[in-house]
């Protein structure tokens, strides 16, 4: 262990008179500081002379000299001087010599008892803080100090009770450090934790554990060693050192020793707890798993159970019970062989079943807090033992099932001399939680005790209006304050554990009592509660109910019909769940999976339920979830859709569905196929075409596998791969939808669709390829077989080339179509530009006619020529000819809305309109129009003229 010194503390004001300011007139600062330093230096010199006045090397030589017996008196006198001299603690620099003196004294105590007292005095001084002159001394002398403290542990070999006890007292003083009465000038005590760190570095704890064998029959000495180890075990380093010396097993064997004071059990159990907390729990339990240790633990536990009436005894009993529980978790521990397991089971159940048992004869439990804790610990032991197959027989024989079912009943107001309401609720929830572990092991007992009936009645009470307000104080009561949700939660866990066995007797018993209808009511109740406030407890309750319904209805048409209408109505909101909630951490993910599993087990296979689900647009909801493309959801949703396609109405629903941006189901499935192939590492080019003609759909992992000949009943990699991804389900769905006339597909989709369409052919080719490779590994086929295998391989490869050619044709067709569309678009743009040019040219001509009189005349002549050219060359006989020209008109635009009409000449028709040239009797409209043009002088104010009819 590397040791780091503590940062130096700020210096306290000196208490030395020599360094204190003297009363009197003040002198200059320099003189005052100089005098103070001189005084301190002088005192340090005196102290060094005092420390050097005892020559430790001389003391060592004196103790080593054993030629004369007359030296004993002088040796003892010298040792007393050493004790007196170092009464305020040993300097770090002298510690190695001091320990050598201790070892010499220890050797002499075996023959000369007079050395015991000075030895104890010197050991006692080791309990004082060591003295250091420099801050760096703690690091400089760390190796020597750690070895010196380790030597203290080795002194336990001295066969003297007084010495051993003094060593233990010295170790204990490391943790209750007291400063000496006088502090040596120039020296300061080491830091408070220095000795503790040096003890860890020197391995003192391991030595003391080994010394337990020396004090096995001396109770007082043993208790002092345990007290020292109790302090040392507060450190993880020391605990690991103790475990090297098998501390756990040694301490456990001493538990049942004779000790009227009770300290032996107390200190041993405290050390065991420290070992469990500071080291590997498995290592400690392994050391305690011997038959002798378990027997010792059992005897002490029984003694405290029967004769322990004090509060302290009951607490100690519970501590040992926790250690016993940890032992029960180890399959190698002989809990059953020692009879300890049976004793604990009987203790856990004797107050409920009221069956006389000699193991607990005359035993009565009080309603104290310690007995309450013991009751919970005993329930916990049953839960631990239920994991051991060897303990099942014990659980069955000792009425564990009826004892736990005792608590499956509505809560009643507790009596005055009974558990309080909060305590009873905690025991009730704990018992029901343990029942969930025990019930699957004792199915016969479960049915004989009518547990299903009790649980259904209890669940009925949970959703009833009976006023009850849970305390919700315990671990099992989480979320149950002011309601019955905790009771409902653990009761459903029991049902979940037994129906998951798929035992016909259990499931029939449940369904015969109307469990499906009742569970749907509870599910509806929980769903309504979730609308008010969603929490993890309610989501777990809903998920458990859905799982129970799935287990009950699977493969049973009648039960599916019972579920159909009401069940589908409840399932729809779960499937409509917002995908954003799946990552909330409350359990929505688990709930959605349970709902999908329930849909698969309770709806599919029953046409009544399937049709009702389709009417509720359930397929649309499934496709909406599939469009999220969450990897964990895709597999189960695709499986449900494949199963649903057995219903002829399903394909029309799938074809009708539209997602975001008008996405079709076919497009979604093809996207999922491409995503799956990307994750599998299937080789494709940039356009999605086949690259490997021999194995077009093989994954990268599949290609890396070597050829391993396997029996015919073992599936090959090509077969196993089908069930490990979603491509087979996607292929099945597209087969149901058909590969022709699928809407909403792009050219890239058609390229992928060509691969999907021949998926089975490609997989068959892979199987044949594996078969050929296996045959060549084992033996050489005959010529005919080899030819047949070659033909089969060529067929598979040709299929790949054909699909690749088809994909290329699709891409080329798409490219040609894109070019045609591009040409059409360009022609349209060109026509628009040409039209704009014509309009611009017409506008320019119009401007030229209005601003240039010569251009106007030219245009007028051109107009007249065109008009004349358009007239018929044949003149009508005896017909009137009307002139279309407007006299005096100077424009080339068309005539206006006003027109002057002249009647037919009277010589032709006659009548009241015989007067000719009516237009000459009033001003010409054209004159007015021309005047207006001149007045406004703008193109927009030109008015259209009227054309008079002659």
C-alpha cells in the first residue's frame, strides 16, 4: 500500500515560556525575533541532550549479555529508565531500536517473569503517538514503523496474559489516540491516522487473526483480541488481510463458546459484518459454508432465540439471521444437512398454520420491532430457499403454502395486541411476494389450498369500493399509499408465475372461475387509473394482466371468443401508444410488447376477434408502429401481420394503408428489407443490385463461417439465418400482397423487389452450396452426382445473373423514362420562351405603330391588303355591297363595341328605313375617337371606333 503524508497543518501558537512574549516594554521586531529563536534553539539542544542521555544501543547490548545472573537487576533498572525517559512517546528514529529491546525482553520473560512488567510498560508507550521532528519523517520512516508495528503482533507469542492484553490495548489505542501530557520541544506527534495506516502496511490484522489459536482457551485474552480485530476490521485493507488468515471461519467457530458476558458473540458477529461489507461477500460466505460453521451459527441463533430477552439479544439474533440468509444463497452451504433450513422454515410459518412442532415448542413471538424484523427475515429465507431445488421438499412438508396464503385476504383493522396496520400490510405484501416464488414449485399444494380462488377474491377486493388506505411504507408497498395497488401488483405476480407454467390444471381452474372476464375488468380499471396519472406500478400491473391473458387464451378458441370484443376494445389504446413513450423509462416498452403478445395469443386464430380488430382499424395501427422502424418491434409486428394475412380481409387493409408522405405498405416493407440487409452486411452495389451471383442474399457473418459437417437433424447456417432476421417475414407478407401492381414504388424499390421475389430460390441455392461443400469435405461424389451438383449450382448462379440483368433493365428503363421526362420538360420550357418572344415582338410592333406614323401607315396598308385578300372573289348577283372601311380612321387595331348600322336601300327592300346615309346626319364616332387619342396621348386611352354600315 502506498502511503501519502497528510498536508502540514497550520502551526498553533507556541505554549513554551521561552517562545512567549515577555512582559515589559516593547523592543524592536528584529531583536524580539532573534531572542525568540535563540531561546528555542537552546531548548531544543537541551531536549536533544536529554534524549541522547539514554543510549539505546547500550541497553540492547546489556540485554543481550546473559552470562551473569547479577545483570538482571541492572537490566531491569535500565529498562525503567527507558520507560521513564520515553514516557511521552517514542521518536520515529528510535522506534527500530525500541522494538529490538521489546523482542529481547519477550525472550527473557519465558524464564524471568520480572521482565514482564517493563515489557508491558514499553508496549503501553507504543500506544502513544510517535514523535516526529520533521514533517517528512512520517514518509521517511514508514517502512521501519510498519515493520515495528508488525512486530507487536508477533509478540502475541509470549505466553503471558498480561503481555497479550497489553498488546491488544495498544492496538485499540490506535483508534482512540490521546496526546501525551507534555509535548517535547522540537518534536510533534504524528497524524492521528498514521499508526492505523502503518498497521495496514505491516499486516498486523493478519497476525492477530492467527494469534486466536494461541488464546483459544483463555476467554479474557480472546475477547481482547476480538476487540482489537473489531477496530482493525473497519478498514478494507485489514479485512482483506484477515481473510487471508481464514478469519471468517475462525470467528464463526468461536461463536458458540462459553461466555457469560455475551461479548464473544457480539464482537465476532460485528467482525463478520465488517468482513462482509469490506471484502468479497462470496469469499466470506465460502469460508462460512463448512458444516462446523453452520452448526455453530445454528446453535448460537437458537440460544439467542430461546434465552435472549433483552433488546440487545434480539438485535444480535437478527444479525445472525441475516448471515444465515446469505449462507442459504450459497448452494454449497449445508443448510439442509445441518437442519438449519428446516428450523428457519418452521419459525417462519408456525404462527400462521398453528400446527404443533417440537422445534418451536413453547416459543412465542412478541409484537416488538425486533420480532417484526425477524418475521420479515424469515420470509426472506423462504424466498432464498425456494431457489434451491433440494429445499422444495422441505417447503412442501412444513406447510409453507398455507402459511403464505394466510395473508391473501382483505385487510382488517388489527387488534391492540397484534401487529399494527402498517406492520401487517408490510408482512402481507412480503408474504405475497414470496408466494410468487414458491407457488410454481408447489403446484399441487397451490391447487389443494384453492389459491386461485383466494387470489381472485383478493383481486376483486382490490378494485372494490371497500375503504382502505395503504400505508405504503415498505419496499413492497411502493406506490401503494392511500390505495390497494401494491396488493394488486403482487397478487398478479403470483398469477403470472403460475400461469407461465402452462399447466392445464392451473389454467382450467382459473378460467372456470371466470378469470378472463375478471382480469379484463381489472385491466380496464388500471387503464382508467393510468389516464389520471401514469406511473411504473400501473404499467407493470397492465403488462402482467396482458401476459396472464396471453397464457390463458393461447391455443384455446373458446377462451379467445370470451376475450374477443371487450378484449380488443381494451387492446386498441395500448397499440395506439405514442412511440415517444417507449423510451420514458416507466415501462411503456414492456407494456407495448405485452399488448402485442396478447394480440397474437388472444385474437389471432379467432375469426370473430380478428374481424372486430380489423373493423377497429387495428392493421393500420400495427403498420403505424412498424413505420417507426424500431428494431425490437419490427420482428413481432411482422409476425402478427403474417399471421393476420390468413384472414382474407387483411390484405385489403394493408394495401389501403398510407403513412407519412403518402407512403404505401409495400414501400415500407421494401425499406425494412434494405435496412435489414445493410445491418447483415449483404453485398450490394450503389444501385442496390446483386454483386455475388452465387450467394446473393448471404450475410457477411454467414460467409465467414467455415464448412462444418453436421448431422441431418441439425440446421445449417443458411437455415438458422432465416429465423435470426426479419427477411423471411417480409418475403411472406409481400407474397400475400402479390408482387404485381404494387403502388407507390420507385425504380430502386423495384430493384429490391426483384431480389425479394426470388428469396426462396436464393436460400435453396445456399443450402445446396453448403451441401456440396460438406460432401467435398467428407468424400468425393461419383461422376453423375458431381454433374448433378454442378448443374444445381449453375441454376442458382444463373438465377442470380437473371435477376441482376432484370435489375439493370429496370434501372435503364427508369433512366430512359427520366430522359424522356426531361425532354418534355425542356420542350415545354422552350415553348414558353418562344411564346414570350412572340408576345414581346407583338408589343414592340404595337409600340412602333403608336409612335411612328410611317410604320402606322405601313401597317395600315398591310392590314388592308390582308383584308382584301381574305374577301371572296365571287361577287353576289343583285346583292347589296356594304363597305367595311371606316373613313378617316388612323389606327390599325380592331373596331370598338359601338357600330353604326345603315338600312338596306329602299329599292331592294323598302320600308321605314329608306332614308340613306343616316350616319352623315350626326358627327362621326371616329372623329371623336381620334380627338380623344390626341388629348390623352397614351396607348391605354385609345378607344375602339364604331364601324358605320352603308
